[in-house]
């Protein structure tokens, strides 16, 4: 099964939305594989946001991501990368539909509450960037036959 990486950004941590956001993924039926609080620094953000390094807002998003510790978590499920991106919504919280995490909790393009990996390949790179192997767990949280039909797994 696929895995994806979520970062609950300082814009959510400052507003006490950590539990609310984690709850959404839990009740959807995704399996938690890893979870921790960490303070991001310039080095890890230069890697994580390398695709934005020429943008005028590059330093601003890095500063914003270092404003408080963040929560990083890894979730597992069938097609979980795309599923989570759809649960998160588009980058700009003002464009995101109600019912998505950004649509429900954000009014900003920068302070948009949450990061989610955008492709399966990037998800594995990001999981390795933020977690050591021994910090990730693979266990049967719920009998998968409760969550999926046999042929979907
Ligand atoms: P994504 O988070 O939806 O994948 P990316 O394009 O990868 O969007 O951008 C990473 C982060 O950079 C966004 O989540 C947002 O916080 C910030 N960002 C993206 N575009 C802008 C912008 O035009 N102005 C300010 N911040 C932006
Ligand atoms: Mg992105």
C-alpha cells in the first residue's frame, strides 16, 4: 500500500488545529505509520521547498514554516497520495472547496495549514527526509477487510 507525508504547519499549530486535522485522516480510514513534533530549519526547508527556490516568496514560506514546531505524520492506504491531496484541497485556502482541510480552516495561500506529498515518488522521498526508519511503524490497526473490499487492497 502507498504511504504519504503530511506536515501540520505552524499556521495550524498556532490555532490548536492539530487534533482536528489528525482526526480527519483517522476517521477516513487511513492508517497512521509515524507521528512526531519537530522544529524545521533552513536546511530541511531548502530541500523540501527546492521546487520554489526561485519564487519571490521562498524566504517568506521558510520563515513561516519555522515559526513554531510542526507535526509530521505518515499515513498509509490504497491510493493515499491522491486521496490525501483531495482531502487537503488546492494551495490557496480561499479557492479550496468547503469540506477540504484548507477550504475549512484557511483563508490564505501561504498560511494554508497543511502540507501533503504531491506524487507517490515524492511521498517516499519526503517520508525519508522527515523520518528515520525506526520511527515508522507498520502494524494492523484495523482488519483491512473492514476498510476495503478484498480486490481493492
Ligand atoms: P502545495 O502545498 O499545494 O503543494 P506548492 O506549490 O508546493 O503547493 O507550494 C508549497 C507552499 O508554498 C504552499 O503550500 C504555500 O504555503 C506556499 N505558496 C505556494 N504558492 C504561494 C504563493 O503564491 N504565495 C505565497 N506562498 C505560496
Ligand atoms: Mg507541493
